[in-house]
C-alpha cells in the first residue's frame, strides 16, 4: 500500500507529550501508518492590516502584520486496530488497558471528565502529540502540540472500514532536514499500520430498543460514526505563549493550550427496508434505542466495538436503488447516566499502551 502519490511521509507517537509545550522526542515518534490522500499540514497565519484606516482613499492595506498561527491536519486511513486505538485514545483522552495474555491487550475508551484535573492541569485540555511530515525529498516539518479534534469511522457494504482524523494544534511549526529524523517504516507491523486491516465484511451492526438489540448486519448498506470537539480557539493565545520564532514578536504568537468547549456525536446508517415499519414506529413513538458496531480483523483477536447506549431516531428518509427501497436513518445521540458518557469504545489488539509519557 503506497503512502501517497506525491511521496509524503508522516510519523506520529503513541505516547502523549509530557507537557503541552514540550514536543515528543524523536525516539518516541516511531509510528507511520499508510494513509489515503495527500493532505499536507496547513500552517495558517491570522493577520491584521490597516485597510480600514484609509476610508475612501483606496481599498488596499499598506501594512499587514502576523498576530498568531494555526495548524491543521487531516488524514484518512484504511482502518486497523492500531490506528483506530490511537485515534480513540487521543480523541477521548481516557483509556483503560488490560492484558489478555499472549501479547494481546484490550483498550477501553471514553471521554475524559471535563470537570476533573485532566492533562497538563486542565480538565478540558486533550492529550497532545508531535507530528513529523516530509514533503518530497527536501522539506520536512515538525508540528508539536497537536490535538485530535475529530474522528470519523465509515463503512459500506463490501468495502474497507475507513478512519478519518482531523488534527488541530498550537500553531508551532519548525522545518528540519529530512536526514535529521529516522522515518519509521509504514509497511512494518511494529512501526507501521499494514497489520490487520478491519473489513466491513466482518461488520456486526446491532440496533434496537435498549436491552433488546437485534442483528441488522445483512440489512446495513453503510454507516457513519463521528465524534468532534469545538475548541476555545482564541483563549489559548495567552500572555507568555511565546512566538513562532522565539523572541521575535513579528513572527506571530502560538497557543499554550487548546481547551475544548463542546462535543458532538453523529451516528447515521443506511439500511434496506424490511417488511415491517419499525423505523417509522420508533421515530413517531420517540422510542429510546441503542446501537453497537463491532468490526473484526482477519486474524483473532483484532476488533473494535463502538457502544452507543441511548439514541433516538431523528429522521428516516426513503430512497430507492433500482427496485430496492432503502432508509437513510439519522439519530440523536443522548447522554447516558449509567455510562456517564454518550458512547464508549473498545479496541483489542497487540499494542501494549496508549497515552503514556
């Protein structure tokens, strides 16, 4: 599996940064999962100009200064248990790992408590990590303090399960010589992601009233699960945050924290129409439902499970595909008092740990 058509390399750690402003060491940045799409890291300045000072004189500014910097990434992968576990860990901020013996581990993920101590002294600061990126043969960049803002898992019948991640960071970026970093091999199972690919052919999709789930796997055409954070974008630019170039105010400020404000979850699926009208009855009756998505790999014990304990149907539009009738079902994901979270996830693989320092 090629990484991309333009020879972009990237590397990431399974360990979180010990502090928000302290990048991972090169030795810790030891993973490089193959990805689809050559989306390069975006380094974007926020600028101030004096165009408004000129009134009717002319419409163009004569001064433009950089105030601060933003950094953004997105990556899409053929899902494996390693990369799904990594995304879940850094996105939720809370993982509990137990050994299953034989070099296998179970990782349970849920949202970190926004009222607790949290990472780096802030309950709303997710764990962050450092990304390395090489574009072509002569440009390499280091992006410290990146948070995993959103993850999305999608699958459709007779195709791979796909993972999309969106990253946002401190705004810091430094260029290095490509030879100054030992790039991990993305085709090696120990340092890459070519291991056990999770296939939608092994998808188990269960849905129904709470406590009475029914296997709908053969009726499911596709599914989409997305979790995302909204951040206090400007609050992180605090006095003492530092500049892109140390000691140079003209180089623009970088963040010293990136706390989340709100969280949102989306669960949608497309299913063939069955002989009964249960989806419409449940929609009209405002029935409380549950859903569980289980995807297994080609070898045991690799799998991941997403558990959504409380949902209600939001809309059930009808579509046609030839002579087949389909339902495109969207849901409202609710907070569950028993789980103390709107959803949880479990990943079983051979990765010993996530989020260590």
